[in-house]
């Protein structure tokens, strides 16, 4: 796109909503898969022994969350170009 061309307002809002949805899913991954279990363990409500699968799930959710957030940022960058 050239610098003088304006973006359709409807397309801009759809882009923002898509980015917001991805970012919300990313936040949900962090809360559901990382923060909640850590708080449960810290408060003694969740008795967990370390297992390699637990580390894999933790890292996977962290990766998915980061990837979704990065994708949302890339989508929003299209608005400025």
C-alpha cells in the first residue's frame, strides 16, 4: 500500500478484533496452564510431583501463548503499512 492510501475503517476494526481475540486466547493459555497451577501448588491446594510431562505442558503453553501474542502484533502491524 502507498502511504497516501487510507485503510477501510471496517477492515481496520476487523483486524483489531482479530488481534484482540488472539491476544485473549494467549492470556487464557497463560492463566489456565501456568498461573493457576503455580498458585495451586504455592497454596498447597494442588499436590504435584515433578514429571517431565508437566515441564513439556508448561513450555508448550508458554510457547503457544507467545506465538499467539506475536501473531496478534503482526496482524496489527498491517494497519500501519
